C-alpha cells in the first residue's frame, strides 16, 4: 500500500505544486497590498482567494477521477492492473491520496482566510464595521457565524466528506461505464450521467436527515452519511475493478 500511495502522490505532484504555487502567489500579492495599503489589490486578492479555494479543492477531487480514467483507458497505465496488486489497494491508494490533499488544501484555505481577514481588519480599521454587519446578516439568515470556530471547523469537515463522496461516486460511474460500454466517447457520456444521478442521490438523502438542536450535530450527521457513501462506493468500485479489470 505504501508503494501505491507513493506512486499516486508522484502522479499528482505536478498538479498539486501548480495549485500551491498559484495560492502562494496570490498570498504574496495580498501581503504586498497590505504593506502598501493598496485597498483594491487587497480586495481583489481576497476575492481571488475565495474562488481559488473552491476551484482548487474541486480540482484535487477531479484529478483523482481523471487519473483513474487514464489508468483504465491508457495501455501504459493499464499495466498497473496486470500486477499482483489488488484493485482494492489500487483504488484505496487513490482515495487516500485524494483525501490527504483535499484536507491539506481545504485546511490551508480556511487558515489563510482567517489569517488574512484578521490582517485586513487590523490594517483597515474602517472595514471592521462592514465585517460585523456582514457577519450579522449571515447569522440572521444563514445561521452562520463567521466568528464561531467550532461551526466553521465542523462545516469544513462536512464539506470535505461530502466532496469525497462525490469523488467516490465519480470513480464508480467511470469504472461502471467503461466496463459496460467499452469505447471512446459513449462511456464518458454515460459516466457523466451516472455521476449526476449519484450526486443527486447523495445530496437528496442529506436533506432528509433530521435537524438536530445544535447545528454542528446536524453537520456531523451529514458527514457520517457521506463517509458511509464513500465506503459503499469504494467497495462496489473496487469489486467491479477486481472482477472486470484485473488480469
């Protein structure tokens, strides 16, 4: 398993380094804007950081699905399935690598967000009133308090678990489509449709969960459901790979 994990980290290294480099470049421009008190530059970099956090964590997950797709379709990568490695180990290494990097980048963006907002408010004291007003609106209408560390941490864990369940669904849909309909274009279309159905089911069942008195408990309940989906989809995908792809 350790060799498989090392192999997966090496394959995804370029993608992760590019994402990290873009993130650090944005942070550097933000700090330069703070030093020069350039409000437009600071504001733009904060907005870019927000969208980068969404796109970056999404790309980490999509890269797992794309890597699995190439492993199935490429002759060079398909040799991995001809070794004595179990498909449960091969897929498990991909999901573990993705989980580690997803937690790393999501935690990085959350930490940078807290740090940068604090620096911004200390540098531009007039913005503190706007921040307090925005936090009040979010707490009144979305039940989100940006100053509540436990709520944001729980929300981060729920987000990571939910996105991981979508990744597992994408892997299952891709493997199933390629096993049923070997070809060039049709499996991609079928896999996308299957993924859409599975993602909808995951999201729909989360909405059916009971609302607990403490919102953090509801988030943890949604996290547990997402991890149950990850486990079930992992076992189903690995079993299908073992039966149809392993030689």
